[in-house]
C-alpha cells in the first residue's frame, strides 16, 4: 500500500516522532527531502511540477551510499502526494558531498595552489554525530565519522537529572542558552517542581549536572 510520512514539527508534536538517531541519514533522507520540496513549492509559489539540481551532504561513513540515495530519491520525487496535492519533481542534477566539503572548497578558493602545502582538518559536530574531513597537501581523505555528536552530551545530562526526557523540545535550547558557564536561569524552564525554592534548588542541580556532562563530552 501507500506510505505516509510526517516530518519536522508535525511529526514531533502530533505523532510523537523522535530524531531517529540510530538510523542511517540516507535512509531517512527521502521523506525529509520530499517535505522540503513541498515547503519550497509553497514558499516560492511554484507549480506542482518542476525540475531542480540538488546537492546533499552525507557523513563520511555513509558517503558510499550516494548512488543508492540518488536512485531512490529520483524515483520518490517523480510522483508523491503532499498536503496540497500531487507533486512531480525531476532531479536534473544530483550531487552528494561529504560533510565539511563546503568549508573545504571555501578554503581551496582562498588558498589556491598554496593548499598543496597545507594540512587541513575540518571538524563537523552535529546533533547525531561528529565527522572530520582531512586534506593533506591537497589530497582529501575519505574522512571519519563518530557517534560523538551533541546527542551524546544530552544523553549524559538526562541520565544525571531525574524527570527529563531527551525528546523534550525545550531541552537543547535550554542547554545552548545556559552556555559554557552552565547558567541556572535557562534551566529553570525544565524544572517540574512547583515552589520557588524547589525550582531554584533543582536548577542548581541541573547546572552542576550540565557542567559534568559538558566536561565528559570534551574528554570523550
């Protein structure tokens, strides 16, 4: 039968969707790209049938899947349903690049031939994973990926604090706002206690737990 997918805000808030961190990025890419194409159509007021050139970024560990992604993506976008009806998108040009390629190409444009005298490492730290793209005297290596994305630190923080859920949409914004100093005020929004004294005490515990989790993340 037909398959239906919800992505983004709708998936998270109406259907209890999660981040699918254990899935390969390329395996989750097709419904997300189809959703993005529909948003593009709505924002730019495009017709339901159009052509485009598409470039995607993949972790180095999944870069070998680029041909499979291209084949499945072209088949999926040729005809798919959206909240406003049927869409038909023809992908005229498809390119896949390893994460960090854009920054490397920028450095190449700046340095020119001098890049053959340099060793350049570009670290990309995302929510799910972290990857490194390495260029030695202009020769780019396949790169490396690890599971040490921001989610690793979020896991460590949630384990240290009772009553928190990793999929809570308030969690990451509060952690980011707390900053390197692990300020307590942004963390008070995560506290489930009622009285002012309990809220302050819990925020203090959270700040300590966040500092320990950040330190562990840096050393991991």
